[in-house]
C-alpha cells in the first residue's frame, strides 16, 4: 500500500469484513485521484484478486468526500503510471463485483470511478457530476459512455454539456445509483456487494434502445445557439451518440480521443486559465494572511428597487436575516411581495427545496425608518445612482449604525471615497457592486476605498463566497474595472453606427464572437430612458432621439429595434434616424465589415484594461478576465479580454 510519508499510514487500506474487502482511500483533504492514490488502488485490487476467500469489494473514501476528481495539476505534463484510464479500466474489468460507497462529492474522474463500478450507493447528501465541459473538455475515462448506458441519452446530454451537479435523489431517479443511504453507508454498500457476488444483482442497459438518433439530432439543433463556438459541448454530444451506436470498447476509445483532442486545443487552455483566475481572485494581494473577518449575522438593505430586492434575496439565500428600508410603504410592500413570489417560483421549478425557499422568505423584513438598522452588522445602500443622494443616505447610516458596522454602497460608477467622507468612520466603508439580477449574477466587484480597513475588505471577500459569488477586489475610480472598460466599448459602438454600421450588425458581430447579446440589444433591455431627462434632452445623440420619440426599449415595444410580438427586429425608423444624424455631423456613411466592428469594439477595452493595471485599479490581468466573464458575458472559452489579447 502507498503511505503518507509524513504520517506513515496507508493512503489506501484494505479491511476484510466477512468475505468482502473494504478498500478505503484516505488522501485528505479532497481524495484527489493523484498518482499515489491510483497506484494504491491498483495494488489493492491486485492483492484482492489473488485472495479466493474474498467475494466482492466496497470502494470508499475517508474524510469528508468521495473522490473529488482527477489531479488537474498533471494536465499537460507527464502523467505517472498507472494513469486514470488504466485504473478505471481495472475497476470496470475486475473479476469480482465492486460497489462504490459515495459521500460528499463525486466529480469528474471521481464520478467516472463510481460509474465503472458494478453498483453505487450514495449518502443522502452526496452530489455528483461531470464538470469537464467547464474546462473545455469531455470526460476522458468513459464517464459519458457509461452514464449514457446507465441513465439514457437525455440525462447524459443534460449533464455532460452543462457540467451541472446532481443530487443523490436525482441520481437514484436516473438509475445512476442503486440506493440512497440515510444512516450507515458502508453497511448498505456491503449488502449490495454481497447481493452482487451471489449473482442477485443485474441492471438493464438504459442507453442502447432503438429510436435514439432523433433525440440526439433534436438536442444538437436546440442547443446550437447556446453552444455556438464551443468545442467541448459538440464533442460531448458526439460521445453520447457513440455510446448509443457503438460497442462499448469503441465508444470508450472515441471518448478518450475526444478528450485528448480538446486537451491539446486552445479552448481548454483558456478555460483552465479561467478556472485558476477565479481562485486567484480570492486572494487580495496586499492583505496580510490571516486577516480577521468581522462577524455578519444581520444585514440591512436600503432601497426596495430592483437592485435592493436582488441584494436582499442574495443575502437571505446565504442564511442572513435582512431588514429592507424604503420610505415608500407601497414600494416596500411591493418588494416584499415580489421577493416572496420569486422564491416560490424557484421552489416550484425545483431550483430550491420548498422549505429552503420558505426559510429565505422568512429572513426578510421591511421597515421605513433608518433606526431599524441599528443592530445590523452590514448595511448596503442601493438607492438612485446620484452622488448627492448617496452622500445624504450615508450621513443617515452613520447616525444609526452601531460601532463596527460595515457600510457598503452598491454604486456602479461613483467615487467611494466621496461617499465614505460623508461619514465619521470612512474605514468602515467600501463598495459592493452587485450585478443585476443581484441574486443570480455571480460577480461582485468589491471596491476598496482609500481608508477601507483590512478586516472590512476580508469580510466582504468572505461574504462573496458565502453568497456563492465570485468576489474580485478592485480600486476606486469612475466605473471601477468592468464599467470603465464597458464605456470604451459603448463609445466605439456608437461611433460605428454613425459611420455606417447598423445596431443589429454590431450586435450580430459581438454575438457571434460569443457574447450573449450586443450593446444595442442590451441597451434596449435595460431601458434607453435610464438616466435620460426630457427637460435636458437636446436630440444630439441617437439615444436622445429615440427617447424623444418614446422609443425606450423593450418595455415600450420599440428602441433601437422594433418589438412586434415581443421579438426584436431591425427598425427602419432607427436606421433613418441614424442616417439623418450622420448627415448632421458631416459623416459620410460607408460599409463596415464584422472584422472592423470587432477590432474597434474590443481593442479600446483591452487598452483601457492595461491602463487599469498600470494604475493599480486591478491587481492582476486575470482579475479583469474574471470580472468580464462573470459580469459582462465575455465568452469564457476565450479566456477573458486580457487573456484573449495576449493569445490571439
């Protein structure tokens, strides 16, 4: 057996219980399938195969989890033997039944190990999945093939193209696990192993049934736009198709070949960068290791608008009681009703257990007086984006907040230091820039002011993880990182449509690059009247002209686009307005191709990103990539704007 050098104890242990060999892997903290683990499993199987007194095997792990996955540090380098495909092949072809006893998480290679076993038992709280697509890969050790044959193609297509994790109950319903255990996982696994050794356990092959080609074709067609430009989902669909049509060994070889192709490709490299960038962002470069975090047990949110509601829901979803403040009782009651309805919808769609949704609703209360925030540990302001208004609100917060309370503004552009100076304790102030909808979007820009205390910053970083968000620490400037770069892209897009491109041409070029929507479709969605003032409107920009014509975007049925039956179509009126505006400015319109559109929209962003790095507003280029992928829809498979610029 392989041992822990520092502790002189086996990584892989065999315990004989009656006629069953219980093989336990103990490789903390996550039981990653590293070389020492692989070597220990193969050695254990070899020993067991030579013992005629043993009828079956239970494979399990010590600690908090089953195998959490392959050792990704080996990717791209020389891999010690036996490699993971060899280990999984040894498990699948073993002469005696093997039952996987899963607890915690079984992800990627860890789930592939379980799928190669004769049968599987899962703890009631276990989760499992094949997340390789998020790294630009497909499972390389038979995961797609075996999952398809166990659960059928529909379940396999959903899991391997999304990378989503399933619960033990979902796995049981799919036929992926054979039992769920409430109490003694090992005892349940031994019972199943004994049944299998006596020939009393057989499972049908769910995947190999006639008439499945149409299902694959329909799925491929239905997801073509969603997966546009991405190599891994297309390969995953092909792997599912092979699992249905080819002999097992042929399908397994095809899956491994797909893995190798993707691993050598640019998208896997880009997504590997994204994976590491998110983890690197958790570390604030000049924050001392071990910096304490303040306790957050009660949150206040000021403002019952769209952002305030989303922030309150994000906090409640993280288990935090929330007091929402708004001076308008009607607006406050409307917000409470809307939040309750949102949680109930998520429960009805199976996205949240009903009891969890009810608990979230119960954590949110409303009040109309600032005094109700007196016991809050964190107070988040989400009022109108006006510096004077925010300064006034922070003076009020300062008057009622308890000593040591953190005061945060949700501003997306404004000066954090000016806002902090409205208080007597600027060291307790920082920016928490949530993205709409705040309870859904993963990004949280954590904006450090000139006097923000280290423990305030650490608390915000910890809170982002508690809410399931990607927190990135940035410096204070107009627009911070994301919006500062976005402004350059928007300005370039505005110049392009004056020079001859149409809004829908610009949107199409960026959509085909990989963005979920272009700048003009996004503007229509947000509302063109956001920040527009009819009294000050001069008709000098296309946005002002559209607003003056009552074309406020999707909500008005017209903006840059027309929206008959709610669907966006190019607007002849917008095009006429643009032609007139170009003429008024003395600009001769010309044909502009998609390549020029991409260059002129993206290059200014990259230049601004480099300035942001030079100024220290962002600590790392990978932080900029993380912000743009999680907050602005940059296609992750391109690695983020700074990575893309370095590698194109």
